C-alpha cells in the first residue's frame, strides 16, 4: 500500500470528511430552503478532528466528526372545537383545508359564516 502525506483534512481517514461534509452541507441547504423554518436563523456546520498519539509517538489515531445545527421547525398555532358525536362521546374537531373560515355550532352542527 502506498503512503500519502497528510496535508489537508481531506487526506485523513481516506477522505471520510469530504463525504460527511457533503451530507451535512446538503442537510443544511435543505433546512435553509424549508419554508417551515425561520429564514434568518443561523445554521452551523462543525468539523471536529481529534488526534490521539500512540505512547511512543510514532503513530496517531484520528477521528473526524461533522455535525450540523439546523433551524428548528417554526411554531404553529391552531384551534379545535370540543363537540359530541352521535353516541354522546366528547370529540375534538378541526376544519379541513377547504372548510377554513366556516364555523360549526355544536348544538345543531349548522354552518355559520365566520
């Protein structure tokens, strides 16, 4: 097996950092493009390289770790109505997308304009 000088982080661990960075970068970009996250929130990508020398210092073990800190999903609020079903059990009901803006009265299940 040929020897190779280690001059860049890409030379460590057979280039694993390049692959890890690529996956983390893609996740970070997808998070930035996600409209369910805060646009102005800072995202981070951190590469950590740990080097542990052997006792006689003629070798070293390396560990490369790539982590992301992404923007969380934005909070959302909504509401639901407490009602009773045909058997008299209490149920929670919410509007389907096409029914947005229409209220149902629990007494008679009649629609009333909002």
